[in-house]
C-alpha cells in the first residue's frame, strides 16, 4: 500500500525488559509488523521495577492469588498458540536485568547485527533454555549468535547504564507501565496481544 502524501516514516519505541514473559511470547512479531509497514524500531530496555514502584503496581509475587493463577493459565495458552515453548517458572528468574539490558543498548549503538534476534535470544535463553541472562557467558553467546561482538557485554556497560536510566525516566514521562510496551506517535500499545492493533494503526497511518 503506498504511503499517504507527506506521511512521515513510522517509528516504534519499544519499551521492554529481557525478563518479560509476554515480551518473550511476542516472538519476532514486532519485527515482522515493522517490516510489513516500513517502520523503524528503537529498543528501550528500562527498569520496570522502578516504574512499578512509582505507579503503585505490585510485583507478580505480591498480586492476588487469583491473578497469579490466571496469569499461569494465560502463559500456557499463549505459548501454545504462538508455538513458543515456555517454562513459566524458569530457574533463573528473576535475574538481574541490567547486564542484558546494557548489552541490547550497546548492540543497538554498535549496529551491524540482528538486534531483534538478540532480544529474542536473551528472552528465549531465560524462558525456554533455563539460562541465566545475567551471566557474561550467556550474554556473549547471544551477542555472537546475532552478529555482534561478544565484547559489547563489557565495553557497553557504562554508557548502557546511563541509557537504561534515561529510558526508565522516559518511560515514566510517556505513560509506560508494563512490558512489552510499544509507542508510535502518541499511540500506546501494551502487551504482545496488541501487536495486531499496532499493525492496524500503522496501516491506517500509511
């Protein structure tokens, strides 16, 4: 479909954490949606726990048992539907999200590899492969498998931490309250089950 006259190239700000079950269950659908509509993506790992604190949102373990039980059922249903195996209680969850978040930020700055593939590899390592994504060796493996230098796991830490903090502040200013969270223009889409809505918006926008 041709773009509307004068329409700007669509850009998706993707706020996520590499420990998000629902970000994992999105698979590569965000990247496919972006490619379909000629949109670009900026990956913005952020501190969801800080956002939870600021917004008064309890962490999963402190939510009502009814909600916890429903969430587990949903994870199994979505996993089956999307063809993505999942361990709903992974051995290394929650891990420290900062090292893998900084690796994503460093890889994005460096370019030259498959950034979407890196994000998916880290999520898959946590939720399907029983790996500790706070581990240097796991992060290095994911970087190399997606065309990035393993050294980014270390060289990008300082600037990555700064960007991670800035992403968190931006998330709170823009109304982000969960992961995965997608923003295009002023339109917000929360959750992997809203990717179809995002695609529809991009189609109308074009």
